[in-house]
C-alpha cells in the first residue's frame, strides 16, 4: 500500500521513493521483496539493482540494534503500530489523543507515536509512512516500520481499531491505577484533600476514555 501514494512531481517522487528503498529491501519474503523492488524501480525509472544497492546502503547506515531490545510486546502494541501506519487521519488523531506513550512498553512503538504527533502538526506533503521514514533517525524504528509494512497482517477496519484501542486503554487504566494507589494513600494519610481529589479525578478520567472510541 505504501507505493501507491508517491507524489506526482518527478523530483518529489524520486525523493519519496528512495526513502522507501530500505523498507522494500527489508521485506522478509523473497518473492514479495523482489516484486516491491521491481515496482519501486519502475515508478522511479531506475533499475531494480539500483534500488537494491540504495536500500542496502541505507540499511547499513546505522548501528544494528542489540538483540536484547527485541522484547515481547504487551498485548495490542504491535497491532496499534500497524494501525497507526494504515488508518485514516481521523483515526490517527484519535489514537494520538487517547494513547499515553508512558504506558507503552516497546520503545519503538513509543517513538512511532512521538513521530506521528510531529507529523500531525507539520504541513508536509506525502503519505504518512514516507513522512515517518523521512523523520525517523533511529535505525531500529525504521526497520520496525519496514517489518510492519511488509508482514502479513489482518485488514485494518473501524471494528479492529476499536477493539485494539479498547484493549490498550483498559491496560492503561489498570497501570495508571496501580501507579496512583500509593499516591492516593499518601494524600489520604496527609489529609491533603485537594491532592486526593485531583488523583481520584485522574483515575476516573483514564477509566472513562474508552467511551470516546
């Protein structure tokens, strides 16, 4: 789906297309990778070998991520990342409004959310994935985006987005409640009613956010 949104202007098309070379070259399925390379080469009026060489150079440009960072994601985080790449602008803004990055366990998903906020406030042209790859300075995050874009995933629908958001928001509320519990107990012990009211309101707010989906 990424190659369908290249800008029509030849210069912009070439710049945007070359940003996608590392993505298409990192596809794990050999047949899919070859098809993507050939299609990108066709759209940029280049030879497939040139796309492969550019993609390999870009992938070698940053340090390899250590294996220890490849931890299992919390439920829904990988799905959230894929949805973020493939959903409508309206859904993307709602996700950025409701999902709190401090409760996301995988650092790559955190950076995707942070970069998405910056893209949302910019006036740049082009599709979201190209903008994201153009802004990313972290090789691990860029590789993660490439993996998501080239791996088979269920179709993104309004229903699937709502289901994944509900899972994440429920987990956020539980985690926030856990973190607030000692603060609430301390405020009660001090008799600080203003702070206690603020903390209880924060706890209630997170529980109510799922109603906004």
